[in-house]
């Protein structure tokens, strides 16, 4: 009898250990997220901020959350500028490779993501507005924009 109880207990423990509970998404509407992207670090061949933005949007979509309920802003500054400018500007900024982000940038913008660049960074780096990738918007400054969005209730995530 004692052996049977130990066997049942072991099965119960191993079953629960193999299948942990998945915590569901609690907030399913008016999701407000802002990414601060300060670097042009790549993940799977594209800018890390863009990669994880698409992953987040896809995760919400798989959970049945409507795209119009996800308000995602990516605020670029510092060396992150290279992710959102054309090839000529990238070369001047010291990045020899062509911009690999055109397709994912266009996809995210089409899906409602706001991709924004700090105007101060643009001026400091000598980049002209005409050198931005299509759909990228300018903000007066990365920090004022991040503060503004956080005060509006946006969840903050930093990418370096």
C-alpha cells in the first residue's frame, strides 16, 4: 500500500512538473507599450527592437487580441539611428552593410506600430529627414517622448 502511494505521488509530481501552468494575458485591450532603442544591434538579421516588436505583435495576435488594441511605439536614438535610415546615411554613420530593416519596418508600420526617431540624434549625426526609411516619424527628443508616453500609461521596455 505504501509503495502504491509513493508511485501515485511520484506520477502526480512528474506530471505537474512536465506541464507548468501558462499564465494568460490579463490585459487584452488598450495595450500601450513603448520600446526605447539605443543601438543597432541585430537579432536574426534585423534590428533587435524591430524583431521583438514583430514578435510581440504576433504573440498578441495569436492570443486573439485585435491589432487596434495594441499601441506600440519604438523610439530610436543614439546609435540606433542606423536602423531607420537609408543606405547612404548608414555608410556615413560607419555601417558598411545595406539597411536590412526595410521589409520589417514597412510591415510593422503597416500593422500600426509607430517608429520614431529623436530629432536631436538626427541633427547630431548629420542625417537629413529625406534619409529616413519610409514611415519613420520624428520626435523632438527621445527622452521627452519616452517621458510623455510613460505619463500616458505606456509600459516601458529598453533595448540596448
